[in-house]
C-alpha cells in the first residue's frame, strides 16, 4: 500500500472481488521483466517470499480500508504491523499467476486482522494472518494517488468514477 510516498513494488495487478467487510480477491501475474529477477536469482528466477507476503498485505489493506469506508471513514490508511502464522508452500516464478484471497476476521477504527492466502494453478503458495492499524491521511496528493490505484485495480483503468455504476470511493 502507498503510505508516505511512491512505492517501488506494486504487487497486485487487479482486484477481482471486493466485498467488504467480508472478503477480497486479486491477482498478480509474475513476469520475467519484474525488476526483482535481475538479482533473485540469476539463472533461476524465484519470487521472494517477502514480496508474495507484501502482495497479500496490499490486498488485505484494501479490504480493511474498504470496510472502514462503509462506516464513513474515507481518510484511513491501513498499515501492516504484524504477520502471524506465515507459511510458504512452494516457489513461484515467471509465468505464474498468483491468486490472492483476503478474509476479514475483525476490523474497527483501531485496525483489523485479515487472513490472507495465495494460490497458483490450484496449489497453495502462501498464507498468513495479518494485523493492520489505521492512520489518517490528509495529504491531497497522496489521497488522489490512492484513489487512482484503487480505480485501476478494481475497474481496469482511469475513468471518471461517476461514469460507472458500483464505483468504489476513496
């Protein structure tokens, strides 16, 4: 998630389902052109587990924030504070499609817990239980950037949010 500036790794290509406060689903297609494969590992590209975890956290944060928007809180940003029961089941690399799932266990103004998982071709890749806290964002540039990413993730591009039904604010 974008916290205080541009983020080097956006590890979520598309959100395929956003049903707050219950669950969200998303995908990340792993490509040999991803920067990380320049060094991890030459001749045997493997997606680092930390980046798989970050992708799950990005989806979990979107779900937590969307749940809070339902309560009228449009300026809260989810920050990952803890990752429990993290398990990596198998390696992934170029050509793999990660299918992320996030299921809300608890969410409130103080934060939330989200169970997340990643699969590829029907096989479990990773899972964890993530804890988030919320911070208020007031910077208009950052708020606009966050809306832009959410628009791309959920609707496939930059469009006027008033032109499509089922828009996702914030």
